[in-house]
C-alpha cells in the first residue's frame, strides 16, 4: 500500500471544525487505499498566545524553557486530531517528536535533526493505525525537548516521509499552492502546477512564503516529492519534485518579492584579501542570516560592501559591523530598512541569457531604480525601494506573461 | 542542605503575576538555605479549557489521547515558572513527568506510579539548579504519556519528596490550610495547626477537599511530612505528619461534609452468604468507588442493602445493581441523590467512646434525621438529607467547641 505523509499547518487545524475536516480528509485518504502518517502544527495563533504569556511572565526566557513551552501547542492539536479520527472510527495514535524518534542536536529554538528513528511509527502503521506526529519538535541527544525553528513542521513531515519511504509528502496550508506571484499584489497570478526543487528553493529564498527553504532542501536531498495544497478546498495544488529533463522548462516561473530585509553598507573598506571574510565570519558567528552581498570593484584602494539581512537582525548586524570597523580600517556603517527585493525564478533561465536584460528594462520603464543585483543560475534578484516593489512585481508578471 | 519539595496548584500559578510570586518565594526559600524541587499543576482553568476544546472536536476521546492533551497544561506552567526564576537570577530546569522519571502503569487518565527514577533531578540539584517538575503526569512502561488522575500533582510531589529524601513536602494552595469545618459553612471554623496522617485521611475521605486521599496515603506510607499552606498569604498552614504519641489528642479535630454522593438501596436481598460479595465485586469491576455501605439485620430472611457512590457513578451503579437483581433474587433497586454526609474526625475518639452518642443527640436536637451511620476508629459519619447538612455542620462545630 502506498504511504502518504500529510502535514497540516496551524490554520488547517485552527478550530474544532477545521480539525474535524482534517480528520475527514485523512479517513478518505485511507479509504482511497493509502496508508497515512499525519504531521500537525500548533492550532492557529496558539504559539503567539504562548509567546505573549511568556513575555508577561519574564523578560528572561532561557531557550530550553521556551522550547518546553512552545511544544505544548502541537501536543494539543495532535491529541485533538486523534480524537476526531477516533470519532470517525479510524484508530489513531499521537506521538511527540521524541516518541516519533526525531533526534536533534541541542541548539534550542532552532535545532537540527541528526537522526530519525521511525520504529514506533512503523509499529503503529503495521497495526493498522494512523500515527499523528507533533511537527516542529524533537528530542536532543541530551534528552531535552527541542524545536526546529521556522518551517519546522514542514521539515518534520519531509524527514518522516524520507525515513518511512513515503510516495509523497503533502503540505496542507491555507492557500491552494505556489503562485506565479503573490496574489495579493498580482490578482492575475496563477497557481503553478509543477516546480522543480531548484525553482522552489529559489522561490522560498527570495520571498515565497508557502514553504520554508529548509524543508525544500531536505526534500530535494532525500528525493521526497512535495505536494503543496489547500486544506480548505482540498483541490490539487503545486507539485515540487525532481526536474524532468525531457520537458522544456518555462523561462520564468514566478516573480517573488520580499520586504522583510534591510540593507547594511560598510563604506570605504580597504581592498585587501581577508577583509570580507573577517566581516562575514563575524556576522555568521552572531547567527545573522546574511542574504544578498554586493561588493563593487574598488576605486582608489577601497570599496563599499553592502549586504541584506532580516530586519530582525539589523541592530545586531550593525553592532557587529561597527565593532569591526576599527580593525578593518573601514569607514562609516549605514543601514536602510526601506528596501525590498524582487526576483524572477525559472529553470529555463539557464539557457535563456536575455532574461536579466529584459528584467532591468521592465524596471527602468516603470521608473524603478535598482540598488543591488544578485543572480543564481535560475534566479535574478534586484533590491529596490520598498514603496516601488509591488509596482515592480506587477510589471514583471505582465511582461513575462505569467498569467497564462 | 535540607531539601523541600514545593507543590503549587492551579490557582497558585493562575496568571503571570501569580507565577512571578511563586518564583519569588522559591528564590527566598533557597536564600533561606534549602534546596528546592518545584512541582506545578496546569494554570488555573486551563485543564477545563482543554476538556471543552476536546468535547467540541469529538465525543470520542480515547484515554491515551486525553492524557496527551491534558499534559500540555503543566508543560506551559513549568516553562513559565522556570522563566520567572531565571528572571530572578535563579537557574531552573523544567522536567516533564517522563523526564523526571515518574514511571506509571498504563491505566490512562488514572495511572498509578510504579517507580520514580530521580536521577535527572538529583543531577540538576547537584549542579545548583532548581528542578521544576510537571505534576499529574508520568510515562508508562509502554512509553506512553499518562496522567495520575484527581490529586495527581500532590501525588507527584509526595512521591518525589519520598524518593529524594526531602525534609517536607509543602502543598501550596489557595486556602491557608485545613480547617475545623468548611469556612463557607462555618465562619468561625479555625485553621488546624497539626494533624496526624490518619486524621487527614479521614478528613479527605469524608469530604475535606484540600488534599486528595491518595497523596496523603502515599505520604503516610513513605513518612513524608506535609505542610498545606497558602500561596497568597505565604503564612504557615497545617502540618500533616506522624501521630505524636506523647501528646494528648483532641477528641474531635474537624467536622467535614460531602454533598457529592448519592445513595442506592437494593431492597429485600436474600440473607445468604455471598450475596453482598457478588454485588460489590460487580460494582468494583465497573470501577465504581463505593463509599459507605449499610446492611441491617435481616427480617424474615431478607435485608435491605444501602450504599453511597459518587453522583457521577450513580447511573452506572444503578445499571449494575439492576442487572444483578434477578441473579441475587433481590427486590426493587432505588436511588436518592438528595443526600449528604456529615462526619466528625479526631484521633482522640479512640479513647472517648461517648462521641457518637453526643453527635446523634446534637443532630436530633436540630431535627436532622439520620439515614445511614458508619464509623471508623477515628471517624463517625452520618448520611442526612442534603438540605439539612449545613445546619448539621454548624451545630456539631459549636457543640464540640471547635472554634477555640
């Protein structure tokens, strides 16, 4: 019998009615002839509620205790999903991350999976039961409760699909799939039926919010086909899987944008070997997730280095860069939060070198100034003013004819 | 350094402010020169909230999943208590029942502790940290999450105090201790400074709500002194410990009452050996907790058997008794929910045989009719009409001079 891992996000289990709808869909999937392993997130806004409670109690929140607190959320949703399944006559058994054998390192609040022991899940499947697993959580090699950080439940689902040899991992969410642009910005945006892992990675990295980067990487590395779809319509959504070399690729698949970053510029950096390495090593050690980096050819022995970071990390990044300035012999360190990034993603770009030129022309004709550019083999990203980004997205979506 | 186990009930950790007050008290206790292990219940009404959520999801609530659901509650409160302690500069570590080594049998929703492995707690204490343990929960020998049923957090605290060799187990609650009668019924009721385990057992068994019977039994069997006190006033409360044979005992220590039971009467039971055994074995197998049993001398070869059961178990008890009636050859089975039990408890009763006579006289002078009587060596209980019970309690409290 084929095995499906079905992951349900917070909105999909947001209230008793939604939970019953999820149970109903799981029961149907089983009647359709598949074994099912369910992975659930915490209900709706319950994680936010717990965080607010914690901040009312204390400003001191040791990461180990934060993990203990937050893992209460999935415990509730998975028990409720099991009860709903039981009400439909489907025997279900809930498993915490620890019980499901999700072993992680000890980096609380953003632990990495080091091993998945699926024996209790296999046992439950063998007994004809539906295992319902808490997403987002694991147990460390020190026997402490850990959480996997952002997108953690998707990662749990993909890891279980890989270990259990599932035919696919279905990611149920509140949108019908991955779109050619954010439908709130481009009403004509269409659902993409199929994407390669590489395209999905670049979409996730450049602002697409549907899947977390990390879970897509995991799926690609373990060859787990993903199916992103809606738990509200239950319609087929977007498949993310290995590239099919026999098919011609669309040149551009999606326009993405991201307004969550800020830009830091370190002026007049001496053009000597090792300077950039020193700066970005220090940022990495401070756990700042640096995205785009741009360094120009030097003029008169110095250059300006600009990079983007999540706005939440801006203060920390400034502190690190300013602290290093004397050692580096660099000039002023400035920041700019009013930026945004707009990107084109498409596997067909590899064999179509004119895409970037077209992109720059479209932005120019809209009067959108480009502040930074970075490219990968299947993506082009431009940093622009934040207040221009939606105009840029709409113009690019239309210019590359993505609504058909 | 002496070790104290401090257990905080739901109202004691009911909101962020209460949680900070608890942390403050724990920190003071440490500064006072004691090691502390904290045991917490779920916050305030959170267990009720979870149960309501479950009933909105499904009428089918497998006990294993109910346990998984309810144990989310302590997870939240213990993480928050650790954060509050951390905010005061006290290093604290939370432990689930499983992590604390509370091993139980597999009877979900009312598991029994079969073993306590305190090694992680000892390790934390050795490292100068305060272990904060989830009350009410454990892990079964089948590796499933279990709960200990009513009074479970008290039982957790007493079990840990026994295993860790604590000098006492402090039970913090929202009342200042054990009273000579329910202060809502008898405003003159006074706090009792000291009780023997036996007296506390009889008080708990006859309606005193402050401590669950089971945790008192556990404390007596393991010689753990209990100190029941308020987390609102932090004043000394009621000590419950071994009887001190050198002291003269009060004849009557407390008047208790209980309105949570109902009476079942099986009429015209044939007076043959084995009949009562058959009836009460069947009730035990249905997990009905039978309290008082009264059987009168038979008249003309038959007798009436009456017994009291928790009102929640009344329907089940009636079903069992009626189902057995043909086999037993008994007559009608009737029930009465409008009853209440009033009891006198006191270790000094053993050497004061006149107490029951006085009790019956006091009730008679108040016009309170006695429907059933049962006695132990240190307790006398009378079943009366529910609407007469508060009058009975006040009259007895005054007659036995308990307000001094």
